[in-house]
């Protein structure tokens, strides 16, 4: 592994990509399929059969024996049901067979996946259908065919279908804008995405001793370690051997699957790391990120590690995000968000920039919902992540250009040298970028793309990009309609840039989003502050949002309601799983260990008095320790009872919304109370008696 590998030869070796398809399909079949992909419509039966035959032969040559329709239900992870290529013959033998019908359509039990009430147990039928825009690949000797997932009655049950719809939508509206600028050689505009993936690696043997890590992906108990990330010595530090070997194997496995794994490094927290890919089309990026998360977990086991993708595995230590880098590129290679050498005269860029500013300001609620989960709520608002307030960073230079166009008086920033001089003759000077980077901003312009930093590390990027594509496309449509109706197109373009910037400039904040004063400032600007998932979710089905998704044909009202129900239900279930895990750990592990330690102290104290030593001591050390531990132990017993009663109270509630709000208001505070007493005990009890690995063990055990 890793020695003398030929990366170009390895890359995509397990993917039935365009190169393989062109080589293996007859020329007319290949041309027909490509035409269908570009123009839309149903795949011809003969074409489907030819593709299926070529796919089967290729897959078998790579060692595959089965195939599956690989889809992305509303669980947030992927699903697959394997069927072998075997087909029975009348003489009792078998052949390997795969046809166009099996390629295009499959069936799954739709009632067993989250549907938000769209499917009942007795209404089980659901369909998977081939997504020919994403290449099939081989994983674990199985041919995986990327598919969408819909119910028998046609409702969307997955995360890929809305993403594909939003991609077509923004392509259509961006092309309208380009034509207004006289750009007619572009036939397609593609949203591109590069999701930076953060994660933790801990020793698997230690992790398996903790029920919380095994069942919830995060630690529900744990006192602050003597050393955390105070020294900033882990960030970009040298890789430990086990981590290096893990990263090497991960790279090779991802490269085989066509994933452009590019950048890897240690992150800020101990045991935290990051992998960043090269940007690709949004649909492919969503598929690749799902594969990346799956491979991380599997490959970690090969190295005696456990990969933690939870947003906040350790209290008081930086959590993990997934920075969603989003841009728009044409099929001619032009990045529509690149300012160029003279941004002030690049009206196409400024129009696109203002479209994003307008979209983000108008739809703060949807962007907050795009990153809403019980796990991400633990991370947002901490010192390592943005508060749950949507704002944008565009940099002082671009802000000044827009404000000058809008006639808004601002303090002139002044010319900043574009050269960074080293002051050392032997070192060359380097060019300075147009803008600095603001790592505290949730939606930051970073040169030729927007980096949405609020997305949680365990979440799918699909839903986030559905929302970004949709809200920006909706603004582009509005812009296009205004400009198309005007006689003087250039004046109309300038007017749209100015008027929309004035209307939505309140969302731009180039300062420190971590500052305590920012919440007050955001409130004065009229920006939403939705700290928890149940605070944000009601906005999903507001009249404006239902209308937005309906007019753009992304979601029907029924589909939005189902997604709302799924999100409430998932939030409540995740909190209740954590609460029940805490009850088990506290009652069956922590409390018995504390009692054992107390018994040891009392036994030692008694033996002192038996020999007369204790009589000569005013306050024996054992007694002082008992006096500290006993009240905390009693508090723990009471807190366990309180949490159990609180959890039982949730079961009596009728709706998912009621349960989610109850979990936020009642269960989480009861969990925090139990944790506080237990963590205090951890700091007192002898290490030989403490039943679970500590933060120091986990963070520095690799």
C-alpha cells in the first residue's frame, strides 16, 4: 500500500466513467445516451440494454458478483440492496445476466425508510431509478448504480432527486443571465461543490469501552483534560504514524472511486483531522462525500482506529464541520464568481455576487434549516463555530465597490499593497489576494466561491446545496425578468445591482462573528437568531418557502411537510437515544464504580481506627475525600431519577414537533445536570476505579 503507486492509473479504476463507456459501447449507442443526458427524456430500451451489458462485463472483469441500486434516503446516509448477476437456466446451470430493465428501475420497501407520513406500513412500494449523470462504481465486489428514490405515488423520498432538480433550475436561470450579457456560447452552467470534511480519529479499543461513543458517536460524559488545544500545537502538525497510514489507505481507496481527495492535515483539536477534495459538479460531490464518510469509518478499523464524524464528540474541544465551497462554472470553463483583475467593471460578476447576497438575506431561515440537527446544535455558537445567525463576508474591497455604486458614503479603505514583502533578500515577494479570509463568517466569499461553514460534519451536503441552488436561481430569475423587460439593458443591470445591494446589505458583516456583541448587532439588523433545530424548523413550511419550492418545482407542499416531520422526529430520537445511553452509563458503570471507591475509602478509614491511627488524626484524608464524593454521588442518584422521569414524560407526547420541543426544553437540561455531577466525580475518583477512558486517554491515545 502506498509504495510506487501510479495515481493516474489508479484513479477511477473502479468507476464506469465516460472513458470506459465510450470504449465499451457501440458508437451509435454512446451518442444516443449522451444526447439523452444533455436534452433529457427517456432512455431508449436498446440503449439501456447495451449499457447494462457493458456495465455487467466491466463489473465482472473487476471482480464484482452483485449489483445494487445505491440511493440516499432521508436517513442522511446511503442504502443498498444487493442482487447477484446469476440467472437460472432450464438445465440447472446459471449464467451471469443483467439487462436494461434492472439497470433503470429497482424496487425497495418505502415504508421502512423515513417518509414523514407519506408511506404507511401497508403502503410499502417504492422505486429506485438510475441517475445516469453519476457514474456507476464498484464497492466491496458490488456494482453500485447511483439512483433516485420515489414512492409508489410519486413523492420524493431521497436527497438526490431535489438536488438534481435544483441543478437543472440554476442552469436554466443562469443561462438567461448570460444571454443578457451577450454570452451565447455557453450551453450549461454547473454548480460546483467542494466539501471539506473534518473528523476525529481515536483508538478503537478505548472507544469500544464507552457506550456513548458506540451508540451516539459522541462522549456524553467527560471532564476537561489537563491539556486540550490551548497550545495550538496540533493544527498542521506532523502526522502520527497510524494517522498517516490511515490517510494513505483512504486516499488510495477514494482515488479508485474517482474521488479527487486532495488536501489532508491535522485540525485544531487533538485527534482532529481534515480531508478536502477538488471541486466537482454538485451531484457528484454529494455522492463522493457520502462515499468519503463511509470509507473513513471502514478504513479506520483497519488501523485499530474509530472515525468520529459527530459534530461535537468532546465537550470543551473544537467540534467538526463540513465547509461547503460552492461556485458556478460554465461548460466553457468560466467561473461566474471570479472577480477578475478589475471587479468594479465586471458587471456579470457583480450581478452574480448581488444575487447571492440577496438570496442569503431573504432566505436566512432556509440556510439555518439546511444545517439543522441535534448533533450540529452542540457545535454552533461555540468558540469553534459560527453562531446560528446567517451573515456574509465579502471583504472590504468588494463591499466598497458596491457601496460606491450604491452611493453610500463609507470611509475610504485606501489602497492596500498587493505585494507582501518578506524583508529578506533571498525570499521572493508574493501577491496578496483581493480579500482576506474570515473564518468566523458562516457564508464567506473566498476569491471565486462561497464557503458555507455552518454545515455539520456528519450531514449530507445534498440538502444544503438544494437550498443554495434554489434560492440563488430564484433571485437570478427575478433579475432576468426585470432586465429582459427593460429597453436599456445595461442601465437595468446597474439598477438591479444597486437596488438589490441596498435592500440586502444588512446581511454583510466583515467582522468577528464570534464576538459577544455580534448577536446584538445582528438583532439590530433584523437578522434571525435560531439557536436550536426546533427553533428553526417551523420556518420550513412558511407560506413564502412553500411558494418558493413550488414555483421552482423542487418540493411540493406535501413533500415539504414530510421533510419537516422527518426532521422533528430525527431530532427527538437522537436526543432520547443519548439520554437513555446516559442513564445506562451512569447507573450501571459510573455509580457502581463510585460506590466501590467509597467502600475502599471507608474500609481504609476503618482500618486506621482499628489500629488507633485514626484516633490521633483530627481529620483523616479518607474522611475528607468521602465528604467530597458522597454529596456528588447522592446528586448523581437524584439526577438519574430526574432524567429517567423526564424521558418517560416525552413518550406520552403525541406529535414529533411536541417531542422535539420537549427534548430541547426538558431532556437536554436534565442531561446536562447529570453530566455536571458525573464529570465532577471523574476529577476526584482514582483512575484505577473510573470505568471509562477519559478525554486525555482518547485525545492522545493514537
